[in-house]
């Protein structure tokens, strides 16, 4: 039986709706920034000139295993005056809650590359400053804040609207505006408009279109989580054209998505066990130190 006869658009959308959707903003940011690093670097206003991605795993002196959202090697451009690295972290809750980890990332990148490292937080929560001086491990360091404002979103939405309305092709950088807006907007109306624009695209590289579809799917489910009918309407809207042109690619992407979620869940469980083990080790060290002091008395 052919694939077309096995599945309908309605069934596929139902499957999308039933998929888990944990931490969609974090997931989408990490996925898109590490899949299209150069285009995202430019579209998301990262500083400097992009050279390449760096490994995200971080190993601290006290034995913890951490993972950055984004790490890149950059060359001088604009405010960046020398070869350096950037660590960009997506943040949707108060920045102070992640200062310790960001400082660990900074130290690790400096140690691995022997060049300066710039710490950046990307957020739609405006702290009122472009730079914040933070304290961690008795050290003061500068944290740059890349705030996504309604004006920045409107500017990118207007570019997408004009290009698609006039049936002009999007550059890869411009295509990343879909992800930028979807991840950072707070407005349901903007998300709905974005879904409509995506459904009107005539031509786009298939894998790029599928990747953006995944981002939009997750963010539609997030923004309209209390409106199931609207979720179905918008998921059908963004999926219909791809369903007709690239059904095999769309269904494969959905299967892959489920497999990736299962893998992420296993990694989270592993991280939790490691964290518990680290706590046990720290407790054991304290007990040993206490015993040593008692013996030496």
C-alpha cells in the first residue's frame, strides 16, 4: 500500500498534537542554532563574524557535566575587536538563576581555546540594560543581554511578509526569521500571522522547510496550548503544502522527532542520576573531612 493511502493529513496533524512538547523554546533555540549556525548567527544578531561551531559539552573542575546552548568561534567585526568565542544562552526566566553556569561555560571556553570568551543571554525579558555585571565564584564578569523586542520582531515579520507576498525567494538568513519570531514572540496574533506566511511559501529547500515546520509546530502548540481547535487549524495550515509536495519527508521528520524526544528523555534521566551521584559524592567528601578533623584532635 502506498504511503499516501496509509496516512491522511488529518491523522498526521493528530499525531503532531499528541506529541509531548516539553520546554519548546529551549528545544527550538538549541536545535535551530546548532543546525544552521551561520544563518542564525546573522539573523539573531550575534556579535562578530561567524567562523564555526564549538562543542557544547562542558566539564567543570568539581566533576559536573554541563551543556551549553550555543558556542561559536568568531572573528573581529563591529564591537568584537579580536578573535574570540561566544556562548549564547537562551533564557526565559530571571538571568540571575543561570549566572553560575554561564560563568562555568566562560571559564571552560577560555581554557579550551586560550582566547577571550563573550557571555551572552538571549531573551524576550528586558532587564533594562544591554550589559550586566555578574558575580560568581567571587569573580565579576560581564554578561551581554540580547533582548528580542516587539520592534525587532515586527521588522523581521515585515521582511517575510514582503518577500512572500511578492513571491521572492528567502535567503537562509531570512528563513531563520521564522524561528526567531516563533521562539521569542509573546503575541498569539503574531504566531498566527507567521503560520499563515509559512503556508504561503512557494519554494524552499526541503530540509530547511521541514526544520522550520518543526519549530513552528512546537511553538504553535506552546502559544495556543489552551486552544486545541486553534492548534489543529494552524498545524493543518503549515503542514498542508508540505504534505502535498513532500509527504515522505514530513512523515520521516515526525518519526525522527519522536525518536529524538525519547533520546532526550533518556539523557535527562542520565543527567539526573549523575546530579544525584555528584550530591552523594559531595556529602561523602564532607563526612570524610569531618572524620579527619576528629581524628587529628
